[in-house]
C-alpha cells in the first residue's frame, strides 16, 4: 500500500472518530487479536464530552468491549466512579472493577485519544474482569490473557 493511500485511510478513520464524538460523545476503537498480541479496545472523547475518564479494556472480544465501554459511559456520566469495588452494573454476565491508569502508560495503545487530546492530557481507567472460572487478576488461580496498566490494589489506603 502506498503512502497516499495509507494517509487517506488514516484521515478517513480520524474523521469517523471525530464524527462519533460529535454525535455520541465518544468513539470506541477496537484492535483485533493477532499472533502474540492481546486484543484491546478503548474510548476516545469521554473525558472531553462528559468529563469522565477514558476507558481501556484488554483481552475481550469486540462486542463485549463495546458493551462495557458504552455502559460505563451511560452509568458514570453523572456518577462518581467507584474504584476497586466489584460491580454488577456494567454487564450482567460477570462482575468487573475499575482501576485508575495513567494515560502515559497507554501511550502506544490509545492513539486516537492521544491525537484528540494532543498527548496524555486526559484521565483513564481500565476495566478489570474475571477469567472463565470467576478468578480476578491477583487471585491464585487466575488464568487469562489481560494486559494490566494500573495497580490492582488501592495504593491510597
């Protein structure tokens, strides 16, 4: 693929991101799984539009990732975010909890957000979920491929 074709695709993608932010308040980007690569998804625009942290999800399929991000936006647009507390409100299939993450730690992942905010000038959280046996990261028998970018424990305590 030549450079002008790549540039055109990139420009069209960023136009879609900007259009979705304008229409819905945010855009969800999903990066597919590949060999030796964990898939992930993230929001762009929540911090700007709703004043809530952008959200990052690692290791889940596209549909679940979109559902979690959309539900997060709807629930926490007018509510304080309860970090490190297991929640059953984001999805009815399993519990999750939210951890704060520095946007700088996501630099190589959240390119659309970096473009929108001109760098790491936004807040971020990560949704943490259990493996198929209900174990969370940090539990003895946890077994799932999730990249974690923040602390699993509340370091403020």
